[in-house]
C-alpha cells in the first residue's frame, strides 16, 4: 500500500522517504515559494517569508535538507563603501525535485 503524503500541523508538506520534500513552517513555505520563482537577496527573503531574519529561515531549510546556495555579489552602498551581499537561490536539483513533486501532486505552482 502506498504511503499517503502528510501535511504537518505548521503548514508544511512532506513526501515519502525517496523524494523528501520537507517544509515545517509557513515562513519556510513562503521562502521556498519565493526561491522557486527566482533568486532573492536577504531583504527580499525577509519580505517574502514575513520575517526580519531571512538567513535564519534559510538555515532552517538547509537543516531540513534543502540545497540553497548563496552567491556573494559586490556592491557599493550609498556612503560609497564597498561590500558584498548575498543572493540566495534554490539549487537546480532541488528546483527539479520540487517541480516533480508539484506535478505528481497536480499542483500548478507553489
């Protein structure tokens, strides 16, 4: 008998062991949804996830097994100081796993 998908109480989604798709909070869901659409800066993740600490949400997702690389991009701030900011993205493999899961579930998009 095929194991049914479950929806954890906090709004997460899980799939059987072979292709685990795991999201345990609404903030994580909103962050994954945003990253599925395109790469985002920390500030954009904050707004999308509804938090003031987007890097913590990304850390939680990484702990759950998501591959979310961060590319450092050089910038110059309004005071003329040079720095780097991070751009988070969902790895190609995780985008594919999520897309396949959505197709199996009959969901048009996240």
